[in-house]
């Protein structure tokens, strides 16, 4: 039940990224904004669920929510802007695996 909105956000985000890659006109800006808004919605939903489970005392489930819902959204940005410039190859590899779409 909790995963259905997240899955909807994820599918729409992937569709926006695919459309952004396809269109290189003014649509690019529109699809980029749409992808950013959806990524933000996925993060807010994931953090809300994480905090809910953490407050209730289900911390193993909160860690799982972080690994499944939050890490894939943040991994691409961390990999591109932190791990690769610092030369951290192993973290770059795993960040790339975590941020793989689909």
C-alpha cells in the first residue's frame, strides 16, 4: 500500500527522463523540470516513510526504505558530483549500479 505512490512517481520519472533524452528542443527544459519535481516527490515520500517507521520503532524497515526508495534517487547525483571527481572507483561503481533506471 505504501509503495504504490512511490512506484507511480518512479514510473513517471523514468518516462520524463526517456522523453528528455528523445527531445532536444524546448521540450528538454519541460521534461527536465518534470523529472526534477518527480525526484523531489520521491525523496519526500521516502523520507516521510523512513521517519514514520523510525519513530514507530521499526528501524530495520526504515533502513530498508532508505535502501530501496531514497538511495537510488540520490545515488546518481552523488556518483556524478562526488565519487567520480574524488576518484573513488568502488563507490562510483556501486553508485552507478544503484542509480540504474528500471
